[in-house]
């Protein structure tokens, strides 16, 4: 039961951070300025941005990974 709670909290945090990254992308602000305005530690934001890029790169690669020959 505890592991499920931890997993759920981690997924919620990931979802929240990915939403923040999407807000930043739409804002037109630099990462640093956005973090300052949102009171987010920039190191945390850069970590989550790295995770976001990796996840989305994986999605794009999976879509094109199998091609009919």
C-alpha cells in the first residue's frame, strides 16, 4: 500500500512538472525568468525538463521505429 502511495505521488509530481514545462514553453520567457516567477528552483526545473524531453523523444521515436519494408 505504501509503495502505491509513493508511486501515485511521483506520477502526480511528474504530471505537475510537465504541465509547468508546457506553461513555460507557451510563456516565451527564459527558463530562469519563468523559474523565478513561479518560485521554482531552477535545478529542479532543468531536471524535469530533461525528463520531459526524454519522454517526448521516446514517444516520437516509437512512432517512427517500425517502418514497413
